[in-house]
C-alpha cells in the first residue's frame, strides 16, 4: 500500500511540475510577444508619410513565402527584429509602390544576398518593371557581393563607399566529400544506382574524394549558363561588355580600388553614408529627414481584403521532400497531400499554381504528392512555377503540370534515383567495441539492419527497386511532357539543367516567374479580372506556433542557418547522412554555388 502511495505522490508531483513549467513558458512567451509588439509599434509605423522611400536590405536567405511566425523575425540574443519578408511579399511591395503616391522611390542598402540566383532574378525583373513608373531606384553599399551587385545593377543610382569594393569574381561550385571521413569511422555507405544514372552525383561524396567527369561536365554547363545570364544582365544595365566584365572578374580588379568601379561605370558615385542621406533628401524632397519604410511594415500599410469568390490557389512546395508529417521548413508527403486535396475540393478554387522550390528527396513521398496533383489536374488547370530548384523529386511533382514556367537559372531536371544504406558494423565493432547478435524467423528478417552489410541477394533486390523507380520517373516525365521515354532517359540519368537549357530540352514550357504562372492560370480558367489569389498551405494560428516554439530545435536551426549562410548546406548534408536512407530522388544536398 505504501508503494502505491509513493508512486501516486511521484506521479502527482511530476504532473504539477510539468504544469508549472508549461505555464511559466507561456508567461515568458506572452511577455516576449508583448515586448515584440511594443517594440514594433514604437519603432515603425504602417501609416506612410508623404515622400517616403521603400527601404530594402535583403541580407538574408529569402524564402518564397513570408512566414506568419513572429519567432522567425526576432534575434533572441539581441531581442532586435530581423528582416524575414518572403519573395511573394517583396514582389507585391514593389508592384504596389509603383502607383503609391506616397512612395517616391526605392532605396536599397546591399552587401551580400545569401540566396539563389532565381530569386534574385525575380526581384531584379520586378525592379526593372518598377522603373517604368518614373520613380527612382538607388543603392548604397560599403561592399557589394556579385549577387548584390547583380540586383543593384538595375538602379538609377549606385553609390559605393570610397573605401569599399565590388566582389566580382565569377561563379564556382564547391561540394563536400565524405569518403575519407567514412573510412576513418569505418562506415560503409552501400549505394544502389540504376545503370542510367551516371550524372546522379548526390551519392558521389560517399565513395569519391572529387567530382566525377560526368558531374564536372554538368556543373561546367550549369555554371556557364547561370554566369552568362548574370553577365548579360549587368552588361545591358551598365553599358559594359561581357568581355570586359569577365576580364574584371579574372583580375579581381574591383577588390582593391573603389575608384576602378567608378571608372568602369559600374557605380555612379563614391559616397559615405552621410552623403547618401543628403542625396536621398534631394531625391525625395522630404526636407530634413528621409522617411523610410521597410518591406514588412510597407506590406501592412496597404493590405486590403478581396471579396472575390473565384480563387487562384498558389501552393508552395519548398524544401526537401520527406515521408509522413513534419514542420513547415520542408515538404512532407502527408502534409502537402492533405493541402492539395483541400484545394482540389474547394469549389471557389478555379485554378492551381504549384510553386516548387525543392531539390527533391524521398521517391515514395514524391509519388504520393504526384498522385494528388494528377487528381487535381483532372478537375482544374494546374500550372507549375519553378523557383531556385525544381530538381529530381521536385521535378517529379512538377512533370505533369499543364504548363511549366521556370527562371533561366532554375536548377531542374536531375531525373534519376538512388538508394543509400549505411553499414556501420566497422564503427560499432572496431571503434566502439560493440557487437550484435540476432535471432530471426526468416532468411531476410533482419534486412535493413545497419549493423551489418547487405547480402548479394538483398543488394540485387534494392537494385531492382531502383531500376523500377527510375522507369516510373522517366515514364511520368514522358507522359507529362509528351516525350518519348527513351528521350527522357537520354536527357535524364540524374543530370541537372538550368531553366534556360531545360526549355530547349522540352522539360519546361516557358521562361517566367510566379506572376507569369498566375496570369496564365487566370487565362486558362477564364477568370478575367474576377479573382483573388490565395496562398497554401494555410499558416498555423499564433497560439499553435507559440506551443511549437517551446521545442528549441526549429529556433536553433533557424539561428544556425542565419549564422552560417550558404555554408549551412554542408552541415545539413552531414545531417542528411542519417535521414536520406532508402530510395531517393534528389540532387546533391550540399551543392554550394558562389
């Protein structure tokens, strides 16, 4: 009897402790949100003053969609707000500012923009449209990376700090290889590839210490296409030849002397910040102050409800593709399939635009998502808009769209599959001194156990599965794109293509951005001007986000991504060594292009 009393007391005590911790956390987060709201109301205003400028920094990895999550927009170390506006809202802001009588122009302070070229391209194209309004675009930088300069090059005025520089050096791609690390750990990554996947380089880091010739070939082509697009854009905007730009990049001429940037006509003036402020006062006619409003607050100043019943649903599919349920940072088959079904069953939705920004992932998850999209296509126009990536599993889910738009620099294709199955017997036995024994009822009851190598029979079965999956992938593309399956195989084999090349191969219908895709969907659904755009998946309510944020994993992940920038991909690659087992349809997860 005494034992049960002690057990009950321990249970009740634990429960009370958990409740206390819960309510303390809720109180802390409530205070935090109250502080955030107070800080926001004190420092910014959504009521615009006359002669204002739309102010942008863009010094972060720009997501496709603004997350309705207050915890992503604050630095928990300094309690200062962080810019996290998504591409969708940035483009809307620029469009709205064109006709806003209170906005005199756009002012950008740029340094480095750690995001992919396709996103930069969409922003740059929108800025070019903005200039048709007759309003100014001005850019100031103390140093300008080549990604930042590519965006800046469309501006009417580019001001560089007299002691600053422009880092124009060309493009390079660096891949991390794990071969020797795995050897030291005595971990064997057992890789299963089909016979026609010679360009599927995602598995090469496991067994090579440098790029294969096939991978080098595709990367040379890919980088050449992207770099050529960047040079052509700068050349047209600044009146300097592509040949001159390449010479400047080869000689790193702009890294030591800001005056050279002025001499070449790549900037308009060499100014310190106080001189820039005086220039902005003159451009805006605002008197003694410059009235600036950032992206996040400008978006709040003009948002209005649209009461049209007819909807064009934009479904965002961003991140790696995984099986089952998960968070909003990646694509999970169960989550996205449920969203697609909900959109399909909504009678107000007359057309669907699938916005894909994914390097791929699980072949099974891709197939599950693809099935829901196929059913949707039978009922409504399904248009695809490709962002930075729509490769491998990302292309799998795109392939049967009625019409596909891509940016010239979108990384797409990568039609191929592979399987990775780690054998950690050496690590456990020789490094850790652990051994295992097993009792089983059938010959292959212990199949998939990472404490031992695959048998020849098991490997053959996996190979059969990979070949079958690749056949299904190429057949899906052939049916969706109206191509012969043999031709799809010839341009597939895991090869990654830039959007500008993919259109010539028949993998893409038209070069264009998300706005182009929405306009095409409106046309296909015969909506005229009687429609509104809805965005999916639906964002979670505030209280649920507070509850989820009590798990520090996402918060830590976001903080590390901000700190490491493009090098976060390497860390993610190591993490994926344990995640990406089984049959995968994905491009290299740690591909870094600079």
